[in-house]
C-alpha cells in the first residue's frame, strides 16, 4: 500500500493591517496591483464602533500595506468578495452586506486594482448579508446569506443562488437551491472526481436570531445546475471562516466561530476528489470574519488577514511559512525536489525534480490503490535539476501519486489526470 506523507503548514506573522477590521469582503480577495505584485485586499467591514469603507492593499511581495481608494457608499459589513474579469482586466467585486439598523444591501461594486478605481454595477436581485460568492467560467455565483425583517420579526436564511455576468453587467435567477439554507458560510472552487469545476460551500449558521452553526458540506456544479451533499465527517461546524484552494486542488477552511461569539483558529483540509477531511496546524490568532487568499505569483502561500477574536476586531496578518502544495515547498530549509508543472493535467505534464546528491533515483507513478503504473526514472543521476514528462495517453482519468525516492530523501505528490 502506498503511503502519502503531507507537509504540515506552519504560520508566520507579517506586517499588520493599518486598522483592525472584521467581516470585510470575504472570499478570494487576491489580485495583481499596478506594480504587478500579488496583493490581498481588505475592503470594508467593521471596527469596534462602526462599519467602514476603507480599502487596504497588502503587497505580498514587499510585505507593505497601502491605503487605496475607498469603497463607494454605502458602508457595509459581512458581504461577499471575489475576483473576476471584465474586458480582459482583473477586477474585484464586492456584493451585498449589512449597513446598519436592519438595512441589508443589494449593492455591487467593482474595484480595478491596476487603476485603483471603483465602478458601481447592477444591484443583486436579493438584499442580504452573509452572502458568499465564487467564480466559474468568469460567472459570479452569489449563494446563501440572510435578511432580518424587523417589522414582522422574521429571520430569513437563504438557500438561493443568483448569477452575475461581469461582461454584460447582468444578473440571472432561478438556479437550483442549496440543500442547506445558511448564512456566513465560506466557499471555494475546486475540481471534483469527474473533472468538473464546482463550488464547495462549508459551514455557516442556519439562523441569525440564535447562532446555530452547521457542518454542512455541499457541492454545486454550474454545468448541470445541481447540488450534491458531500462528506462532513471531520469538519467542525462553524461560520465566519474562509476557504482557499491550493494548486493541488485541496481546499483549506480556516478560522471561524462555532457559537457566534468565540473564535477558533482551526485549519481543516478537504480533498474533493476522494471526499475526505484532514486537519492541519491552526493559525496563530484564532479569529472569524477573516479574508485572504492564495498569492499565486510568489509561489502560492496562503494569506489570512484581519478578522475578530470574539467581538474584538484585529489587524492580524498571517501567511503560511512554507508554500503549500505548489511550485516550491520548503523542507528543512531546502526547496522541494519535486514539482509538477500543470496539475491537474489533460494530455501530459512536465515534472521538474532536483537531485542534491548524486546516486540512485527512482521516480514512479502509482494509482490510488497503490498499484505501480509508470516508471519515469530508475537509475543513477548526477546532482542538479532534471525534467521528465507524464504522458496521460495510456492512463485513465483520476487521481495518481508521483513518488520520488533517493538514498536520503522521499517525497510523494498527488496528480490529477482529466480527460
């Protein structure tokens, strides 16, 4: 049986945000700024006293925060954020939210990091806070959320899905409802075992009058407009967390609150291919209402910014000290010896591996049952960087494991072949 060893995350503090914020635009809030650097944006949210419109840009390369053009009126809290494109330009979209005194919003605003400018777009059909958004095929899907009718004292927690087309600035409705109505969930996009790009919704609360955390895990496939309930065993019920997907198609669910008052630093990892949960090292500051993302152009470190510890907003900024399942992973101070260029891949993918000490090298591909399928290298090699190719022509779609062995080192990486 093939044993797979995964590297645990360690977390490190980075420069704190200029101000403490909680529940800003939550989602994939990463984009490239005018300098071409990967950045994380903390937009809006709340201080200890009130909601704000501030727009903080964290440059993941320089470790510097900059205050950018603030979000248009209204101020808002607990709303969706995501990255999409319009006219070939990368944009961030902020959607819905809560203003104050039972004022729930439909507002949609578009921020262009390269020009530091905002444009107001067509309102979302349903006013709500706690809504979350994900992007597939450059279409934005706004899912769940809540609205409280203070006149009739009715608590509306939504299961609705509404879709926004950035290119045409249009909303459409009538999509399949989420199986579990909830607010303050978190979501991420990943590929399932059939090779379909899907939206995964994790946790949230099924009530806003009294906080009722759920551990519901559900998958939405826009191609078929259908939902599927997935494995929740091993996932802790909570809301106000963030979810990010690494380049090996693993989803990290980070932080949150289990009761609506206290915060947790949990990091739990979901593999949508095999539908299994695992746990990783907690973030250093337990908090909910966090945002962030994976900064791709500096190797794929996970960034977690701002949030609140209980009822107190914080300006904490953490990132994974090592790069997670991507181009470079630091192992005992040295770069990984194994890198898969395109993963998932469809026809073939290049493998780059580094040999530190000359000698025997074995590089083989195994299926999920541990059966050997392809030998890529098996012999003596000299010190240095080497490359090879996985040819998927004779293989079936699915999950494989690439295993590198030398006399003093072993490493296993997961590979996904889609046909």
